[in-house]
C-alpha cells in the first residue's frame, strides 16, 4: 500500500553504501535511522523507527514528507517509495499543491509524453492551480492565548499594575518593551 510519511527525527550519522563506480555521487546512498509518522489514506497514522536507505544528495530533514510503501497487515514493514512518480507527487504535496492541482500537473505531463501539441499543453496549463489550505500553527496561538489569560488574571487580582500588564502584554504579542 502506498502512503506518505512525515520525517519526525533523523540520525546525523549513518553508513554509506556505494554501488557501481564510487566516483559518482549518485551511486552512494546513506543508511540512517529515522523516525517517521506514516499517514496511510483511510487508516490511522502510526510511527515507525528504523534504518532507511536515502540517496546521498537527498537526505530528508524533520518535517519533510516522503513517499512510502507499507504492508497494511504489518505496520513494522515500511520502505521508502523511490519511484519517480511517488517522488514527484510527494514534492508537489510538500510545495502545498492541492490534490486537484497535482492531478492537473500529472495530466499535463501525461499529455506531453503522449505527444500533445504545444497549444493543447498551454491550454491545460492555464487552468488555475489551487494551493492546499494552510492550517495555522495552533500550538503557538494557544500558548500566546494562555499567557494573555494568565496576565489578565494577574492584572485583575492587582498583582500587576496597568503599566506592568501593558508591558507584559506587548511582549507576548511581539511588541517592544521599553
């Protein structure tokens, strides 16, 4: 089953594996221990931690989405999907394109490979691409709201003066404190 995963952690060191001529960077992979949150469609997400083989020039970082293949009956069996199609789709998702936009890009690419004329390709490409809706970082907003509520409570109880409250509030909201 194909899915995407988010890199949660990745080791800084690992083992290099070279196949073919060692003089070519593309012939070297790096085995690194990584922790991934696998998000299969229609199933609950789960975490897996194991060694994965990454291209030397394509080692991911925490937060990056990577395509994976998994055994739906055994969540411990997960491997990276290094097929070009999966890599491209993952990159487009990481760039914030919606599923509709990704489908449009794929249809344009298929038409180009099928010999569509330049005018046909331009017509297809002129269709609007919709970015995925971005979610606000809830944790940061919740923390600021909690801080403001705590400050207001201290001010209401007389622990903070009006000036102290205003200064602390400005600091929480990102203003300068004099």
